[in-house]
C-alpha cells in the first residue's frame, strides 16, 4: 500500500469516528432539525469524496471514493426529504369539500331562516 492510500484511509476512518461521536451526542428531538439544516455541509462532503476519487490511482482508492460519495449523496437526499416532511407539518389542512347534496339541503334551511326574520 502506498503512503497516500494509508493517509486517505486514516482520514476516512477518523472522519467516520468523529461523525459518529458528534451525532451520537445530539438528542433525538434536535436530530431532525439539525439534519435538515446541514445540507450544505453534506454537499461539501460530497465534493471531498469526488476529490478523493480524482486523486485515487488504484482500485482501493476508487472503492473508498465511491463509498464516500454514496454516503454523502445519501445524506444530501435524506436532508432534503426530512426538510420536506417537516415543512408539510406546518401546511394548513385543506377544508373538506361539502358534497352537493348537503349544499342543496343547506340552501333551503338558510332561506327559511331569512323568511322567519
């Protein structure tokens, strides 16, 4: 193995351990907002994975770059999915449509009320 490959593997493993440690300390109630707000960070990770792929010169480097790019892309997509689901929670619910039969029944009742007045 070359020195560059060992360096890349060391950085990858350390980044993985730091990421697990940081995410493991976040309470469950804050995980979703943090994930949805961190899409730009995941984009930077994706660019880093692509840079690793450009500098790789052997099969192990290409596999490492592919795995890093796959996980970074999954984080980006997951962040947008979570954001979309969170935003749906705050939308106003549509008013249920009143069937035509109930509308017709309501009109004579309103007319009777107007006649009584």
